[in-house]
C-alpha cells in the first residue's frame, strides 16, 4: 500500500492511498449531516498508515471532523464543505483565543498533535455564519490546527463571517498556498498565526472583515511564561484587502515574542487602518524583532501604510507583565521598495521612551499620501529615497529619534 508522505515544504513523495467519503456513506446533498461518514473515512485512512481522503463534487453538511497524522483531505472540483449550524456538532475543548487558553468549540476541520497533514483543493469550505461572533465558549473556526507538524493548506477557498478562518497554534512547518479567503464582519480574520514556527503564506487572495493575516504569541503573564514565539514567517505574493482593521497585523498579542517576519511582493488593495500594523501594549513584555517588508504595492489605505503602536493596542491583561519587563522590546524593522496611495505614510509615535525601537529603516518609498511621517523614540533609524506627494503639514515630525536621513 502506498503511503502519503508530505514534507515540510508540502511535497508529496509517494502516491497516496485513497479513501472516498461517499464509499463511507456521505450523501453530499447539503441537507444530510455527513460528519460520521467523513470521520470514518479519515479514521480508515489513518489506520492504513495514511493517504488521501477524497471528497468528490457535492455539498456536504458536516460538524467538526478531526484529521489524523499522514492524512490529506482532498476537496475535488465542486466539493463544498458546509459547517453545521448546531454548536453541539463542535465539541468544547481548550483553544487559544486572544492570547489565552480557554474553553471553546473546536474547528470545523481540526487536528491536534498530528504530523504531515493537509487540506488541498480546489474545493471550498464554508463556516456557518450563524456561529460567528465573540460569545463564549469561543465559537468554531473553519480550520484549527494545534501542535501539528508539517501542515499543507493548498488550492482551496474559504468563507466565513465574524470569526477567524484559519488558525494554526503551536504548529511547526505550515505552508498555505493559493488560497482564496473571504470573510465579513469584525473579528473575521483570515489567517491567524499563533505561536507557530516556519510558516509560509504564499500566493493567497485574502479579503476579510478584520485582519487578513495576524501574527500572535499569547497575552500577559500566561503567554510570557509559556514563551512560545511566532518566528520565521514568510508572507509572499499575496493580495490583501481588509474592511475593518489591518491587512497584516503583527500583534497585539506578543507576550511569547515575534521574530523573523518577512513580507515581500504583496499587493494591498484596501486597508481600513493600516496596510501593516505592528502593535502591542505595556504589560505584554517579550519582543518584536526582525520584521522586513519589501516590494509592496499599497493601493488604497485610508488609514495609512505603516502603523507602530507598542504602548496602547489591544486588550489590557488581567495579569500583565509588570514593570519595565512588561514594556515590549522591539527593533530591526525594515521597509523598502514600497509604492503607496494612502492616508498617513508612517505613524510610529506610540513607542515607549524607556525602550526605543532600535533599528528602523525606510528606503525607496514613492507615491501619494495625505499625511507623511511621524516618529518617536527610535534609534539607528535610516531614511532614504522617500518620494511622496500630496501630503499636508510637515513631511517629518520626530521626537527622540536618532539616525541618518532625518
């Protein structure tokens, strides 16, 4: 029997065994719940040492299903997974929510401590819009993967409302490629990377009601003690549009630390606040460092291109990291080769003077903006080849900034 082995890069090494959900009793009429048939197919696949669970064309109404190691869920053309409207179809367990481990309904497609798993298209996954929102226990997300290794998400579409769409937590080696993600309403994030390592988000088209992509690592003393950073995250060749907050949000849950985020060759077609928002709060502690962005097009960002707020973003924690230790450390931020049509070009004034951002580079920026640059509490700043027009007021307002090109 052939075994499906998927590496960290998402490459299939051997031809997988195949398990068709219809052979396990799935109806696919959009009315009959097919949860049991799907889970039986997944379990049979896992028992056979892995392979593909194939979903042919049809409308499949399901509750939460659990992927197992060495198992790929393949949604063929015309296959549509539709989330059940019944909360009882999503078991309650511990999930990460706004930086804390809390009771919540597990995802429509869920995995925990699984290795070499995947969801591939070209089919579609729809969360049930009646189950969005901020009620507790936390509402289910379409895809939630916890402590998984070698995850492949490729060539499918999702839609949801007022809740995150894809939420990997504590995962190592996640590749998300060629996804089309749509959501509406506040809280409707696209991909939330939560204390994960080695993540690749490439060639995705994401238009959301809240952050298109958010990078998080826990909040307050809970996240600080766990010390699980998000690190080595690449966002490349994506098209991003947001109607409530930011296209890419780094934070504000940063208590485990965030480092090594690269954004390159992306198009921002709409941003309600800022295209890129680096955010935290006093009481988070930890660090945000080594953030680089280059070769970007920012077409419509009425809020701005870049915002940095490290002292007042997000929910204040009931158990904060106290004293100077609770002030996030930040540095080595680089932005290069950016074309903009935005409100404020850069708003980076909400930074503690106790811990200035050490290392900030803004190079080769061109286009139009309504307001230019405001900086405070930065060291080793570099500004060069900034050519923007259309702004009112001063080009640069600065307080306690050291560097070149100022």
